[in-house]
C-alpha cells in the first residue's frame, strides 16, 4: 500500500478498542499515510469513493506481525489481494477456495465444505481500479441487496466483493504469524505466537521463493539470503543488483569467446555468481518490499538478454576453436529458447484463466488431459519428493540451464556446452509441448480472446488487411507459416552445404507467400483449445524465415544472430508487459509487424543486399525498442507526474 493512500479500518465490537488501536499503529508502521475507522459500510463506501490509490481494509479482530500487513499492502501479485489464513473457520468468517494464487470462490464455510483452502484473514488491499467496485459492494451489502454472509462487517464486505467477480489474489502467511481472534484467550495466545517469532529473520527467509527449481534451491538459495542482507545494509537496490548480474554475464560471455581453459573456468564461475545475483535481486525486492513495474520488467528483459549474450559468447568461442557452425548452434539455441518461452508465457496465462472458470462437474475426468492434470496437481503437492524434483528439473528451467552451461563449458568447452543446451532444450520442449497440448485440450480456455490478439500476434498493417480464412483456424495457419519457413531454411542449408545457395533468392517470393498464410488468421476468433500456441508459432515462423534469408543472402552468421536477438527483445517486451499488466509499447506500430519485417528482408535478399537490409532493419528495430523503453518508463511517467502536480496546483488556487 503506497504511503499516500488512506487505510480505512472496520472496528469489531467483540474485540474492543485496544486491538483496533494496535492495528491502527501497525498499519501506520506498514506504510499507511492515514488510518480511518469506518462506523459502517456506507461510510467505508464514501471513503473508497474519495480514495485515489490502493486502500487496505481490515477488521479489528486480526492479530499479526506488522510485516504481514506490510507484505499485504505491497504485494506485487495483483491490484487486489486478500489475506488468507489456515485458521479453523469461526461463525460468520468467510471460507475461500484458491487456485494458482487466485481466490476463485468465497462464501460460508458450509457451502465450500471439502473445497475450501483457507479462510479470509480479515484484511485485503483493494487496488485503485477496483475502488468503485469496493464502494458498490459496500453499499450493496449495507443495503442487503448482495449475497453475503452473516458475520463481521469485513467478511460481509469481502463476500460481496467476491460476488461481484473482482479478480482477487490470495496472500498466504508463511513463517510469520497472523490469527483472527474472538475472545481474550485467543488474543493472548495469538499475541504470544507473534512475540515468539523474530520478524526480521522471518522476512529474510521469506525473501527466498517458497518453491523454486532444484539447482536454485540447493545451490543458490542456501546462501544467497546472506548476500541479500548485505546488499540491503549497504543500500543497494534490486535494479542495481540486476545490472551487476548483467555485468557478470557479459564478462562470462567474453571469456567464453576468448577460450582457453583458464578463461572458460573463470567464465563459468562468473556465470554462476551472476545467476546468484539474478536470484538476489528478487530476494532483495521481497526483503525490502521495493517492487515496481519497471523493476519487474527490467528483471525479465535482463534475464533473457544475459542468456542470449552467453549463447553469443559460446558461439563465437566454438567458431574460434575451429568449429564451422558455432554461430549456427548459438542461433538455434536462442531460437528454441525464445519459442519455448512464448509457449511458457501463454500456457501460464491459460492456467490462470482456467482457474477462474467453473470447475468440471464431479466425475468428469476429461479423458487423458484431465488425468494428466490431476497427476500434475498431485506431484506438485508432493513437495520435496523425487517425482516433484524430476518434474521441476526436466523442463530445463533457468537455473539448470545456467548450471549446465557453467559445468560443460568449464570441462569441455563452448561446443559441447551449446550441444548440451540444445539437446536438453529440445527434449524439454517435446515433453512440455506434448503434455501441455493434452491438458489444454481438456481445459479448453480461449485466452487470446481475453487480450488484444493483434498486439500479441504482433501483426502489422499487412496482416491486418489480409482476408480472413476462418475454416482452417488461426493456429493451423500459423503452423503452416512456420513449416514453410522451416522448409526454406532446410533447403537453404542443404544448398549452402553443396555450394552457393544464392539461387534460392528467386524462391523467396513463394516462401514469403507461404509465410503470409499465417496472416490469414489475424482477424479470426482465437477461441480454439490450442490457439494459445499461435504467438509461439508466429515467432517460430518469423525467426526461421529470417535465418533462412540470412543463409540465402550469404549474411554473416553473427549478423543473423544479432538480428534475431533484436527480434527476441521486441517479443519479450510484449510478454513482459503482459505479465506485469502494462500497456503496449508506445512505439509498437513502428515495428512493422512480423509480416512487414519478413517482407522487407525478402525484398533485400532478392535485390542482392540481404546483409545490408538485415543490418539496417535490425538497427531500426533496436532504435524503436530503446525509444519505446525510454518513452514508457521515463518520458510518459514524468509527463503524468507533472500533469498530476499541475492539476493539484490548479485545484489549490483561489478563484480569480
């Protein structure tokens, strides 16, 4: 909760004023600039109407560490967040059912019997955009026109808010203490439990993710909190740690390019330390509660940029060591990983959306997809088991990729490292792709219809003007485009291996037409069970086409790598903004769309200037990307701040 926003409280007569006063003091220490006691729900609705930022609403029966309130107020998971406890339900308390961190149902414990995952903790933070809904819920509950529960006012309010369909995320309490109390004995017991826990030590432990991957859990998080504590003491912020991590990765990439055993071992050590710092930046943000959309976006973008710069170092090092196709392996690794990330992002969106949908009827197994979903849920719940760690490791997460690169490059060199990354990456992609496809067919959630599909397809003016071929469906059309690009690339590689592939430039117009088939689905509804794969298929189509054009046009492999790298920055920008709930890049229309960029590359290759065309277009896209970043994160926020300050100043002037 920003310190500039009010935090109204709801007094509970059963606990007396002293607990309410204690909560008020804790709310101020948690960052509230103002604490107000609402006499009833109508008054709370008026306070919500007047608020201009997030509001923290609590009952007066909550005994908790101040850190619990601070964590709830600053939680980055979403605009509206509710405290969820595991206490046994008391009369009138709201029970909740949560999935993937979202409160998907809330109501009387009797109605949720057997399905409830916790109880409402008597406190919630409501985001600024949801304040009108909060006010409406408060008035409806006060008037008796909204379905709710017969209990404390804060529970009736939360049930009413949930009944209006407000997307609410769950905030669980771990290591710290929070209890709702109804009598003096409960109050004394809860206060004793709070006093028994070292709050700062618990917060430091909480900075580590509750669930992480095998390598990170056992080889990083065992000691990274000490680095986090030290960084906090010397005043380093998460962004500064992110940039130091980038510097370590760049240094590692340079050493991989230099080659020689000492340089490779030193690079491996720097890569590991850079990954530790990559974990520390998030831990530091959680420990200090310094979250921002900019920091989250930067962390995502830096992670991908670091990884691909390391691939570049490995590719250059393998080439310098005498392997002809070092850069080709680096390009393949980057392309594979980017397409994998696109499927990961949209599968996550699919799961989040599915969690908000009604559950299948009891007894409806959903065939193999439903059985796989149930099996996956069981394995995920069996934390620490062999099957749990195998499931988390086989998908080749970032920690395992970093570890594999560090070990293989130190022991065997860049070539073996790239081959290992590609081999495990292909197997992981096949495994996750097959299982996710089956599970997605069972869930049948059309996620692309819930967002701006044109934006996330990355369609340009040409694709938007193409006729719509609805019978085939957008995924089939995108896959046809990707297969066409793959066929062109295979033909180009075979021709290059046997001589000069330049004659294939006259085939490029046909290949471009096949690629543009993907644009025939731009205006169609993306409501099929597998249409969440469309963005990844279009990314694959564009990357493979660009690589093929590079081979046909005799473009240096390092330049092809650089061009695809710039494309990945553009596409990761889109997914990072989706994950951080940010608006589209300000200069997105200037990026020309996947089909426009591909057409320009094909034209350049046909006229014999593929290298110049790729370098020029790549530079242009990089300038647009940097311009969008500066506009989105510096210029536009500064303008908004000045406009707000000017509005406040104007309202403060006397007439005349």
